[in-house]
């Protein structure tokens, strides 16, 4: 990444922190910082994405505002992370989606809902507000070919965009670190357990200077809820396309159980994280980025809520409408994944892998 105003500020703060080192035991960022003698743009981008925004360093820092040094690492790194998302986004012209992310997510959602409703109006084999039951009931609303074709194309594009962004990030921020299996395993472990949101056992400063594990637990609920929903969809796709067993599936099938647990996890996690953002201290936060955060959390919440509603009312005449709305939200979610805060999961995991490699060398 080329130098920018926020990179210059991040370098200034890291030089102050590297001289002070009071926060060295707080999280992975400060031990990683001490391994650097100079802070290149790649190093600062790596440190920013290694940061989990626990805000502990802000409350502990003797140079935080209103001190003239004005050190505010959580806020600075939040802005730098967002800049890195735009820099590594693929294809590059779509990187501008990060500039007005809340609006982009809203417009994409509206467009996806409109597209699904158009497909329903063209391909539906009967009235929308009529109960459809039995194997293949969903395909009476939207045919298999239309549903599958749109899903495969959008998912393939999003996965390609995420992969290209992750590769570009690693080329710069990875700093040539060797990808040894033990370091990959350690990095993945730290990512999956959210170790750096634990604050060494005390937790993070989610709202004020008091410590809490709430954000860690809520992130777990959201992340593993998302993975459970993805597993439910993957299992259903295998049964449908390979075993020729079309949806909807019985209530006690693996697909439904995973979907219900995942949906509940997503609703609990996103609701709690939205609440923490609303009531938390704004001083260590980058408030202008809240719109993007709220947009993604709201989209995940709506996708989970409509999925659970579809399950609850799938044997009624509301099924067709709920299916169309749910598919529109899922389509929107898949499209915006590479151009939303979702990418932080990839970049942060790669940063944790580099940190594990450097710590063990």
C-alpha cells in the first residue's frame, strides 16, 4: 500500500508505542510491534489487521487524548483496516463500494430482492400466496435451474474476489513469512477461539474502561452461526444435487438442525454486537465507519430471521413470499461479502498466521 495520511499517523503512533511499551502484554499487536525496527506500509497494514479492536490500549495509554500526543491506536487502526479493504479489493473498480458501504449494501439488497421477485414472476408455476408442500416445493416458486444458476454464479464470483484480495494482502503484509503447518494451525486456532478478544482472561473494554468477555462471546455466536448456516446449505446442496433428495427437509434432518442453530447464533450475535456499538464509548472508535458495520450486521440478522421464518411457515401460503424475500437477502449477502467488513475475517486470520510464524521463529 502507498503511504497515506492514515498510514503516516499509524507510523507516528507505533513509534511512540514502541518507545513506551506499557501495553506490551495486552494483545498480539504490541509484541508484534516490538519485532519491528521500522514501520513500512506493509507492516502497519499487518498490525492494523492483527488488532481485534479490544480498546484496552486506549484506556491504559498515558498519551491518549487529551494528551498532546493524541495516541488513539484503536481508532487509527480501524481506519487503516478499512483503507486496506479498499486497497486489496478485487476487481479494483468495485473497491469504491467501501466508501459508501451502508448505502451500497442497502441498494444491493433492494436490487437482489427485485431480481428474485422478477424471477418468481417469470418462472413460478402457480400463485405465490398458495401453500406448496412435499419434496421440491421450493422449486414451484423458483425453478431449480434459475435458483441454482444465480446462486452458483454469484457465489463463485464472491469466492474469487475474496481469494484474490486475500492473496494480494498476503503478498504485502505476509512479508515473505513461510507457511509452515504448525504456524497455520496456530493462526487458525487463534482466529477460531478469538484469543485476542479475551484480554488475557480479563476481556475487552467493550463499552468503557471496565472489562468484559461479551464481544468475544457475541462474535463466536455470529461466526459459528454463519458457519452452521453455510454447513446447512452445503449439506442441502449435496443431498439435492448428488443424492436427488430435494428440499424441504424434515425438521430433525441435519440441514434443518444446522440451519436453526446457525440462525439463532446469527440473531443473538448480531443483535448483541449492534447493541454494543450503540452504547459503547465513541472516542476510541472510528464513528464514520459505523454505517458499514451496521449494514452488514443488519443484513446478516435479516437473512437469519427470514430463514427461521421460512422454516416456521413453510407449510403455509406465506411460504412463497418468505422464500423470495429470504433468497433475495441471501443473494445480496453473497454479492457484498468481498466489499464489506466480512473481509476482515480473512485478513485478520492471515495476520494471525504471520504473527504465529514470527513468534515461533
